């Protein structure tokens, strides 16, 4: 159903955002974004690191201007920060020299209220968010959870129509985050907040399903809306509910399908040498193979199961799963991971057997590793400069992705004793074993 302007608090229409690379060339971060934040909903933005979630939130809040497109707040073009929009950041962002009350009052500076009215509103917000009794405390006296509560109080003290939250629970430990998340939902569902709509950035899939009415999944390079998933569950939501699990699995399935599309697209470029490798250590690869091969999985598991058991978020788990898929130690599909026959053998192998298998799979399934090895083998002295391969990759990848991919392939090759890299001379070369 098309959303009418009257149904929306914030509308982003065909929004694009580019930044300049060091070379001066434009780097597209967001492209063709159409988002409507509706009255009475919590809307989640979910995606991998680098998908532009936080940039999109800041554009919606008027903190960053889009390169192209329109941003409307209640039907009116948004030219900058608005009194009706407040933001809760990932970090606490408190003034250490101010008390709790004074930090909350800082959220009212733009309203030019009398001192008495500002103090009254601050105390109401402090009580609402569960900070009563800590009014005179300084940030250094508070735990992480309490500091983030101050951030929430400072955001709601101005009675915002729209509340934007940028991973507000990610810097907290699991128990503290759960408590604060639950308290916020109680305030929201109990209609104790002045806020009409919430836009929340997260990379925690369960958090998104627990809190949001809709979840927008962003793809990367550049960021765009890849899917919209409704969450038609009544509050309070039960993580053990089969319907809850179905939505979690649907999101994982969507993310994995997008991930595999990206891998296939990169694999087709430059004969596969331009495949952007996930930044994953060999120890994490081995750890996930061992975990998958053991009970209760016996080589096959839903990503949601693994994430829950290992307390991993999508940015932690999906790159390792992608690495296993690239190396053909496992197959990634439909939100699940299944060890291949080689993966089972690798899990049971000795250290030397694992190194040998890893070397074979690098040469067979990672074209960049095979390319570097072939160049070294053909050259007298078996040495080649870093810039030679970096330049090739930058024809297809950003400089950042090129550097990261070369670091990853070097780490994997060192483990497999395929080739080495000298940081001082910035040259690749064969190890003693390779020669």
C-alpha cells in the first residue's frame, strides 16, 4: 500500500549520498532510497557494516544533507535539525562536567525555555526513563546502562515527534541492553512517550524483530533498500514463539541471498581475482567449522541457531559463514550453513592436514590467492610488490576494500604456508615451504 504524506512523519524520496574519495572521485554510499517513517511505528534499518545505515539515519534527522533527493518532515522539506526530531547515539555523548540533570537540560537549549521550565521538564524525563535519584550524579559515577538512559532522557525531554536511534544498545553488555530495551518498549507500548514514531538502526536481527513493526534491509556498495519485512507480532514479543523464529529466519535468508548475489557478482569480475574477501581470521574459520561439525548440529545449522548459541550478531557471523562458503568448506543458502564433505574432513584433520587442505582450497577457490602464487612462481626471485596487485584490485574495488582483501588473502596464505608478505619492503614472496 502506498503511504500518503499524511500517514508519514519523515519521508525520504530518491535520496542519494556520495562522499569524495582521497583521489577526489565520488564514492556512492546510498542510492535511490525511498523510506517513509509512519505515524505510530518503530521502523528498523538493518544491514551489514558499510551499508550506510547510520548515514541514512543522519540524513533523516537533518544532520547530513543528501547529495540528491528530498527529505520531508511532516510534509515540509527538512533543511537541517528540527525541534520535532531527536537522536539517541550509539555512544553516550554526555558532557562529563555536567550532572545528570544538567546533561538532560542540554537537550532543551534550542527551545529557549525559562530555567524553571527546563528543570521541570528535565526532572520529568529523568523520572520517566528510570533515573530518579541520580539527578546530581556525574557521568563518571554511572554505569554504561545508566549513561545511556541519560542519553534517552536528553532525547525525549524536548517531546520529539520522531525519535531516531543509532544502535542505542550495541555498546552495552547483553543483560544491561536487554533491561534497557525492555524498559523502552514498556514506555512505548504504554504510550508514556511523547514520540509518535521511531527510526532505529541496528545490526542485531533478534533486536529488530523484538522491537520493530517493519524492518528495512539495506544492501551494500552502495546502500539501497533490498527488502522490507513486516513484523506483525503483538507486544510483548516472545523470542521462543515459532512466528518470532520464522521472521528471524526470513531476515537471515534475505541477508544470505543478498550476500551470495554480491559474492557471485564480484567473482565474475576480473576472473574472480576481484572477489572482496570477508575480514575473517583463520582461527574464526576453524572455530566455526569445529562448532558446526559437533553436536547438536552434525554439520548443518540455521544461522539464527548459531548466532543464538554463540551470542553473535550478523556482522560477526555472516562474514565467517561467507568465508566458509568461498573456501568451499560449507554451503551458505537460505539462512543456513551446511558443511561440505571437505568441511567434515577439515574438522577432523590434524594441524598439518588442515594446513594442506586450506592451501589446496585457497588455490582452487580463491582466484586472488592463485593469481599471486602464479605471479610469484613465474618471477625470478619469486618476489612481487604489493602495489602490483593493489592496482589490479582497484580497477574493481574501492581502495579500502582492496587493502582489506589483500590483508585477508595474506593472512590466509600465511596460515597455509602458500606465500608470505614483508611489511618493510611491501613485497610478496614465497615461504620456505612454498619454495
